[in-house]
C-alpha cells in the first residue's frame, strides 16, 4: 500500500516573507509538497525562483527577526515551524542534513577531515571518539569512498572540490538522516565529479532509505536522479509531476522552456574511475 504511506517530510502552505523598509515582501508562497521514504524529489526553476529560500525555510536557517515563515513543515509528523533554535539545531544534521553547493564552506580549514567528521558525529550521538572514527570509516567504505583512513588525515584544502563534496555527503549519511536537502550539490563541479556526487547520493538513498530533496537548475541532472519533480517560478510551484510525466508531457510554459534549454547528460554512458 505504497500510496497510503505517510510522507516523511510534508510542507503545507509555506509562505516566506522578508522585512523591508516598506514592510514585508513575499519571497515564496503557496508551497505544498511531500516526500516519501527513499524518494528523490527534484526541485527545479530558473534563478531567483525561490528554491534556496524554500530549502532554507525547511531548515530554518534564516534570521527570524527579518524573515516571517508561515505554514507547516512536518518531519515524520512533528511540526518544525516554530521550534526553538536549540531544538532545530538538534534536527539539522541529525534528521535533516544539508548539502550545499560549495563544500569548502562546510569545512574549517585548520582541522583535518577526520577531526571534523568525528566532531560532527560526536555532537549528535553519544559515541566515543574511537567509535565515531570507526563509524566514519564504515560509512565511507559503504559509499565507496576510496582509502578512508588516508582521507581522514587530510586537510580540506588537500582535496578536490568533488572529493570534498563526496566526503560531505558521507558525513551527512553517517547520522542516518531521514532527509537530505542538496542545494545545487554539483553546480561547482566538472562533469566527472558531478557524476560521482550524483551516484553517491543515489547510493545513500538506496543504502539508507534517505529521502532527498535535490535542488538544481539543471534538468538533465533531475531527469537522471529524481522520482518526482516540482518546478518553481516567481516564488510559486507551477508544476509538480512524476519525472517521466514531466519530461514527456510538460504542462507549464516555464517547464517547457527549461526543457528546451537542457544539456544532455547520461550517467550510465560514463565510465567512472575512483581516485583520491
Ligand atoms: N536572505 C534573503 N533576504 C532577502 N531576499 C532574499 C534572501 N534570500 C533570497 N532572497 C530573494 O528571494 C528570491 C528567491 O531567491 P532564491 O535564492 O531562493 O532563488 P533560487 O531559486 O535558489 O535561485 P538560484 O538558482 O540562483 O540559486 C530572490 O528574489 C532573492 O533575491
Ligand atoms: Mg539557490
């Protein structure tokens, strides 16, 4: 009875406004969507359509003084909108992980990858340092990251952007979040690294049953990865459909335009070699 399973993440009537000198101005409105366990939901739309505002609102990463977030965001039935900062901090990383465009921003340059990995795990679990390191290595192995021991001894600047992004995803997967929000996770990468990162996200989904909100302006990426897709324009959802339906029978003008400007991209046609 797949259809009756409750959604892991449910967003209802999300309306986000920002304070300006002339009062509140709307950034996104009427946002409704749900995510099932193990589903990849693609979120596409032209630049400025509200994709990042939507994801930042789910994670409540906005300064609450200047932003008004109305509507309901439930994670496994629990309302997130209105939670205290401390409660939300516990949810971020542990239950909803965030993968951003530039992984370098997510790491501190002065500590090794291993140190940061272990500290992240320790801050959300009661594991000892030794256990946290073992968990890090296990997860890196399970997602096919090569030579985890060596990777953990490196500093962020010693890794390529693509490798850092993959470490970031492994780090997120370690805590078995029910949801990963990946905002343009491959935009800063070359094609080879894009493929590795997308394959890794897919592996995390199949290995851990994680639901992934994959944000991209690139419909080629979405067509390879997503089960369902929502399209945003001017702060609203203009189309939502199963990925095949959307690509075969796009309804909204905006979707048609995005489809017309799409580059071709096929994960299966590429031969991938893993290197550190
Ligand atoms: N912190 C903020 N304060 C005020 N306005 C904002 C803020 N963040 C985003 N906006 C505005 O909200 C709108 C949506 O921006 P958003 O960053 O969500 O677009 P996007 O779809 O993620 O675009 P891109 O594809 O370029 O990343 C834009 O008009 C942007 O200027
Ligand atoms: Mg964005």
